[in-house]
């Protein structure tokens, strides 16, 4: 087949038709995957022995720590700061001090907003990103795993980083807040799609950290005294992979990208 045949209207038309069929198949797969995600979540919830005591357990732990900081100035447990401890023997507080900016509002706001706000932010970001069919299919596969659904059920602060990654791909600066979880810092790189805005976000996070400088020393002691392994929380990579794939597979035209003109 010569070059002319490869670029002929008939050949191009076939390629486009094949691409459309693949996109439709992937959209169907994503739709089925979404149903599986919901079904899996309902089954997950039904199998929890004590839903009232288990769902939101991490949220209550960190909210209690925020209230303790308001009352006494102590965010981390004394046993964490004082000396060696086993992470699984203590209801450990492991996030850096700036997580207080997330937690403090919920000492007065309704707890439901802790889940509702990031859910809405993520949904709006995904709508604006317009992920390609292939990325939607992959996202639903990942969302059906315990690594994604678990933190949401337990109320682990890490799921707030999902909208940070998604909006980081759109605006740049929100990705800087992924640095609140140092082990997941590579996902902050999505902000480099908007380099200047990303730098502004990093500077803003640094400025917000200054009033908490004393707690930073406590946090360093908490990490140093713990028996954390490098693989601790590695499954959270799957959680942030969902918005990262949405960014990678975005069909939204990038600002400044050349616009194709029909001839």
C-alpha cells in the first residue's frame, strides 16, 4: 500500500470509524465499571461489622486532634513526640501541621461537609477535564478497589488530595497541597501544566506553614520516633492515580494550544 492509499479519504474514514467504535466500547466499559464501583461500595459498607463506629473513624481521630490543639496546643500525642513508638499501637497522627487548616473548620461545620465538599470539587473538576473514554474506563477499574474506597469510608484526610490533583491539572496551584502528604508528593507534578500558578501554590503553602513552625519540629520527631516503613500507605498511590489519569486523559484543550483550522 503506497502513501496515497494510506491517506486516502476511504482509509481515513475507516480509521475514524474504528476510533469511534473503540470509544463507544470504552464508554460502555466505563458505564459498567461505574455500576461495579457503586455495587462494590454498598457491599463494602454492608460487610463492615460496626458501621457506626468504623465509618469516619479517621475523621474523628483527626478532628479530635484538631480540637486538642485548640484546647492545649498539642496536635500530636505526647507518646509520639517523646520517644520510639509503634504506629499501629497508637492512634497515630502522621500528617504535617498544615492539615490543621483542613480540620479546624470542621470543629464547627457539619461533619457531612467533610465528604460532600471534596466529592463536589472532584465531580466538577472531572466534568471540566472531560477525560477520554480510555481514561474513564481505567478510572472506574481503580475506583472499584479498596485502596480507593477505604479512605473515603474511614474519612482519612488523604481523599481531600483527589480534588487537589484534579484541579491541579486545571489551575496548577491546587496541586501544591498534595505536598501535605509527602509520600504522595510526585502527584503534585500535575501542577506543572501551569508552572507559574503551581509555584504560587507552593509559596502559599509555605506561608501557611510559618505560623505552625513549632508543630513542624514535633512532626519531625513523630516521624523519626515511629517505625514507619517506606511502603507505609503505598496503596494510597491508587487513590491519587484516579485524578491523575483524568488529567492525563483530558480532552479539554490546553490554554495556548494551537487550534486546528479546517481547510
